[in-house]
């Protein structure tokens, strides 16, 4: 006869907002990279690249530098989400995620494999919405009550403001 073991709950501490934001940006970048990598298997893509063309753009240093800059921003957001002061991190996440929504949606234009690109873009947009949500709802703390001192410089109790 087996004895039923008591069930225990797993420890589930809250995840800091900074970690949630960094994880979402990391997921966004992995997804973006995998969509680009898998795109090489789309018929004609490699031929176009070898012919010096990506989408409607000619391959050049300017194209590559622009593409790198476009992707460097969300890559840097992984680090910035965890290192900037809270107010600056919140603002940067709100601005960058909002700006990347149209950039991400633009990637669907002219694509023949809409199921593939549509899924990738939908997932990227969900991650950007998650970033916006976490940054927008970043918890606020109330400042500590000021500590006053008595005339003879002894520390008094904190004064609570109404």
C-alpha cells in the first residue's frame, strides 16, 4: 500500500520588472534572428542575396550598417533594461518598444510566405506588447516618511503625512 505524500508548493518569488524586460528583449532578438535564418530556405532568397539584393534594397555597406543599427537597438535594450536607473529604463523601454511596432509590421510587406512571416511577426508583436505592458505598469514605491530630529538632536519618530 502506498502512502500519499503531502503536496508542497513550489517557491515562486516575484520576477523583477527589469528581468522580465530583459527576457522579453532577449526572446524578441532570438525570434527575429530565427525568422531571418529560416528565411534563407525560402525559394529565391539566397539567389537574390547572391545577386546583391534583399527585399527591394541593394546590398551595400549602407544597407548592412542600417540593418545592424536597427538590430543593435533591441540588442542593447537587453542590457539597458537591467542597468539604467528605473525611470530611464522604463522610458527607454516604452519608447523603443513603441517605435519597433511599425518596424516589425513593415517586415510583412511584400512577403510571399505570409503564414511563416505572419507567425513570426505576430509573436514579435506580442513580445513588444509585453514589453510595453511591463514598462507601463512598472510598480511605484512611496517615498519613506521623513525623519525629524528633536531640538536636542535626538532622532524622533518618522512623521507620517496625510
